[in-house]
C-alpha cells in the first residue's frame, strides 16, 4: 500500500481518501481488522486517528487535540512519510 495524503480529511467525510486513511490506520494497527474500510469517517476512524496522532506525537495532550476529528497537515505529513510513494 502506498498513498500520498494531499488533502485534509475530517469527521463525516465520505471518500476514496478516507478509504486510504482507513487502510493506513489498519496497517498501523489502530483501525480494527474486522471492520471493513467503508470510506466513511465515523467514530471508529476518529478513534483510530486519535490513537495514530498520539503514537506519532502529533498531539501530546487534550489542549492540542481536535479529538481525532481532523486529519490536518501534521497528520498528513506523517501518513505520507510512512505510506507515500
């Protein structure tokens, strides 16, 4: 799997970009293997994004957290660093 994350992604989005995000989060072991990659940024994806952000020190506490509801520039850079081609 390779993907370059070029656009911000947010809670409620439905897109191919969310499928790529969910795939990356599965590889990182934050998105449950038993849940299909639906392309919908819902609660399961939000929790997985938050765990990814903490793991990679994109956020370190509640004060700099959007509670996993936004995959912004810092998160996209880390995702692309790990999965970009």
